[in-house]
């Protein structure tokens, strides 16, 4: 049997953190065993976080995105109920158009299911940002994060040497109704405990687990995972060693995969990756003979208050934008996706000048030409910077202002990747940036118009 091997790992979590004591001050109680939760920015969702993790995994590997032939995306919180998210993800990463793509969703086991179904080589991306009612334990524990794995057969790295699964026709620990964006549960303590532990015990069977250095397990709160120590035959320290729930909160389908990413980054040689959800469980035994290239961005940045967290999560605002000066028709938007997703410029075949976007007459020689696709360097330099406050932006960006307040806008000078020429691009800033700063592109939500969320590149300071 050929075993899938993880050859590189990426991880991402939003920098903003909501401390548990802020939740306790607001509601009189805090989620069990959680010190803080990761709060996505107003322009982040499962897709943009997945892109961030995937880019880190690809950068850590020796694999170019254009060589990826299989792409899997796992989430319980897809930004749209119907629509081809995989095509968008592939475009944002630069994965070739004929790659096989698969979506995994429906339960918090989606992440481990994607790892199990990955073929001999490919890219697995897992991202989630579950939501519950603000006054509910699930809503208070909700976090956000993503993990990505470059996989290959019979290669150096961390290999899934054994696995087992078990599922029952039961709702599990939690569920989400059709048409709702909020997870719920039955609220019966004895049932919740058995619904979490029993599928793990049934799945483990003859699987060798006692020698695990670390256990990466789905964590709907900070206490539930430790109830599985008996079923897995491990000590609680093995779970605590790599879990991300205490500082990031409940990450849904990304909980176990991101904990696995941390374990591999720490050099743990034998890791159990346990996905629990929807009445079932997957248990993967992952063995590493040495270091696996990893690139994780999990550190905390800004601490936010409870009201700010609600705004960022969209609890206090309407995300639907009107039309205005920034309006671009969908056909025109679709034509510019390579530029918006991957910052692809065009080179004039007559004079060699760069154009962005590569449309219309050449900016230098004024000839109408067929531009040659040209990659830009990954980093650029800010030439001009300003901030836009309330009332200063087109209506398309009003929801973003309601969530996150004033935002920065910059003009960035990028050199061509081959060093031949440069071009200046305008765009929004994630965080802060000043003239002279070095920035790089990040994929974020721009705005939702006519029911369709549009994504594009913004810039963040390196």
C-alpha cells in the first residue's frame, strides 16, 4: 500500500485576539478552557485564510503551485452555499486549470477526511471560522484558522502510516441547520460527552496509539479533547503539547489539522490526528523520520474588545454593498482575475514596458499590443500612502468600514520577477504601512455586490 506523505506544512490564524475575560465581562461566563479566540478581520473568511496557509505550505516546499495536480479544500464555513470555491482557490494560488479539485464539508471531520482522501501527490487546504449565537457556549468559543499540507508519495516527510474511522447516524456534538450560519447543539451534557468520546473509542480499535508523542484532536472547547485520553490510551500532556484551542478557540474542521501542523513544526515524530464530528471520528497515525518544512503564522497581535469582535464578525453590520464609483461589471471583473488574484502584469512586446492591468494601449509606446504575461516580484515598496475614514470611500467598501473602521490605501512599486522593469499598483492595506515600507500581496475579500463576494489582492507590511 502506498502511504501519503506530508512534505511541507503551512498554517495561519488571524492576529486579532479576543481575551476570555472580555467575554466573561459581557456575559458572566467564558468558554471552557479557552484563554482567547482568534477573530478574523472584516475582509477575511475561510477561503482567504486557506489561501494564506496554502501559500505558506508551498513556500516551505520545493513544489510550485503550477505543478499541483490535485487540490482539496475542507471547511464547514464555505463563503457561499452554492458556487465553485475550488476554482477560486486554484486561481488565487496559481494552480493549473486542469487540476482535480475536491471540496470536503458537512462536519468538523472534513479536515481529516481531506487528508485521508488525498492521492499520491497534491495540496490539502483546511480552513474554518465557525459561528454560534453570541450568548451561546459555541459562539463564545468560536475562533478562526487554517492549515495546508503539500503531500507526496514515498517522499521524505511525515507519513500517514495507519488510520481508522467510525461513523454513526447521530448528530454528534454539534450541527448546523440548512440556511443557518450558526452551529447548535443539543445541550445535554451526558450525550455531548459520549458523542465526542464513543466514536473515537470505536475508531481506534487495533490502531497503535500509546506511543504517540502528540495528539492533534478536534477541540470544540478547551476541555472536551482531554476526555478522549482514555479512549486513545494517551496522557493529557500529549494533547496539550500541540493543541491550538486554548489560544485560538474552536476552529471547527481546522482544529485537528492545525494542531497537527504545530506538532510537525515542533518536531514530534509520532502524532495522532483525530477528527471528530457529525457522529463519527477519524484517527490518523502520522510518523515523521525527521524535520518537515513548516511555515506557521499563529502569533497573536492586536487584542480587541468584545464589541469590536462582534463588529469584525459582522454581528453588528450589513455586508451587502450598494453600487458606486468602484463598481465593476462581472464580465470585466472576470477578465482581470489573474491580476487581482496573482498580480500578473503584461510586458509590451514592442518596447518592453510593463502594464498593469495588461489592457489597452501600451503606457509607453501607445501601441495596441498582445501583452506577454509577466510575474511581479513577491515584495514591493510603498510610494504613497493615505487613510480613508467614514464617508470617504465608495459605497462598496462601507461594510468593511463598519466592521474594521478606517483603512489604509497605498501605491506600491513592484519590480518584474525577472528584474526587467517595474510598475506601480494602488491597493488597500492590511494593518499599517508607510512610504518606504516593504509590502507583499495578501488575498482578502473586497466587497459583496449583487450577492457575489469579490476577492482581490491587498498589501501588508513585511
